C-alpha cells in the first residue's frame, strides 16, 4: 500500500503534468522547480538518489527551432518516470531523474551524461552543442567530513520549505536586526564580558575564550566562540560518546533514582571547571557568540551549530536543520525543553522554525529566552 507521502508526490506530479506544454513535453518553471523540492523531500528518508540535470542553452534559448529540437531530444531519451521541465524559462532546461536506488553516484552521473550527450549530438550540429552547458547535481548532497566546505551554487541551495519561502523576502531584515542587536549587546554587555574574563582566568589556567570549528548553513565551517568552561588539554571522547547516545535517543540519566525526568544532556562532566559550571548553568558562556552574529556566521535565533563529528552521525533528514537558516544563539529548542527533548524532536523543532519563520516568531523566542535561562527549565 502506498504511503501518504507517495500519494502526495503522485498527486503533485499529476497536477504539474496537467500544465505540461503538449508540443514540448516540458513543465513550465513555475511547476518544475517545486517538483525538485518535492523529490528532494521524498528522498531524505527513502535512501534513494535523485539526479537533477541542467542544460544551459545560452544564446540558443532565443532560437525556437533549436529549443523545439532540444525538447524533443530530451523527452525521447528519458524514462516515463523522469520529469523534464524548464528550470529557468527559455534559458535552462532540466530533468529530474527519479527512482534511483543506492547506486554509485559517479556511475549514475556518467550513465546519464553519456545518454544525454548522445541525444544532443543526434539532434543538433556540433557547433550548436558546443554552445550548451550540461551539468548534473546528485541529491541528497554527500556532505562528507572532507567535503563540507563545498558549496552549492545559490540557485541550487537546499530549497526552503514552501511556508518559509514566503518569508524569505524578509531575511535581509533579519540580518539587519542581527547586526544592530549584536552590536548593541556587545557594547552594553562589555562590563559583563570583562568580569567573566577575569573570573575565567583567575579560576583556571588557559585562555578566556574557547574556539571550536562548527558547521553553519549548508555545512559552511566557521570558528565558534564561547567563554572557556573546561580545563585545558581534555579528552573529547566523553562528548563524542554522549553525542552518539543523544542521536540514538538514549537519555544520560536513565539509571537515575525516582521519577526524575529523563535528561538528554551530558551531566557531571569532569572536564568542566567550577566556574564553568556556573557559566553553563546561566548560559553566560554563550555570550561571545554575539561576535559570531555580528560577523554573519550566526543569527540571534536559529538552530544550534553542530561540530563535525556530530554531523557525521546524522541521518539524511537530520541534515536539513543546516539547510535553510543560519545557526543561532537561541531557538525553539532552547525555549521548549532544552535537555528534556530528544534529538529527533530537537531536529523537528529546528525544521518547524525554518518552515514557519517570521520576525514575530524571532521576537517571541528572544523574549522567552531569558526566562528559560534563569529559570533553569530543562537545563542541568
């Protein structure tokens, strides 16, 4: 029996195909581009691959004769389950190759490239083919640890959910508010910064700030700042083991006594200094991230940025939390449970934020954050 998601995909495809031009067989861009979003959403959990072929026509896009020949060549060389259309009207044609199992990425691209190149040379002259630019993009993106700095072209960034896309025009306002808010906070909180710096240096050896490489939107690496709360030269194995358990949904206090709520946070960490425990309890160790916000690495509100070894253990659908918005200092997770929320639920909160994001939602999260911090709700 087909799942609700399969029915949704079939219905979306059927609705789009109604608008396919009968002479060309190509979906208009207003229907083809959303189909990319639908297909990419589907494969996040299925484990399949999806290949998007883009054919940039260049100056040949103005030649109706060539366009008709290309449309015919493309539609005759693909399977009935593949989806041809205009990625950019009269400029870039595309094909979504669907239903590809867990095959070798290079082999799949090589096969489609050979097939499409042969079709192009059969339909056009060598001179015309030389004017075209053919490219292939495989999804889900293989964000390996060694490849995290690879960035997709802006037009092929992971698609914003449809609800969030309506708010995309306001992202420049969000960035402006981040810039103003972080600058004012850095100035106003300067005495607090100085006091914490003195306390950190006087209670343990080492620098004031802790620097760590974290992953931002689409896996972009940046240097993440916190006030140092741990002893120097400690072993990160403890945290790596915690991350693995957290992602699996295993609480850290499962052997605790009584009816204490399950906590999904590392407790009794021997690496943390006494001053560090206070800073973490009050979240004051997070204040240096205002500089990350000012630089544009982060936002005031958004998902928390992961470390590389955490990201390596993500399932494909988990990676979507890095796809849509910049990471933030606070977010839905911080104000709706913190350490009492399972990892999968935290991911769902991040995806929900990206889906329904608005300036008003950011404001409500920022207003709720001080209470979440000082009440200690969900913190340890």
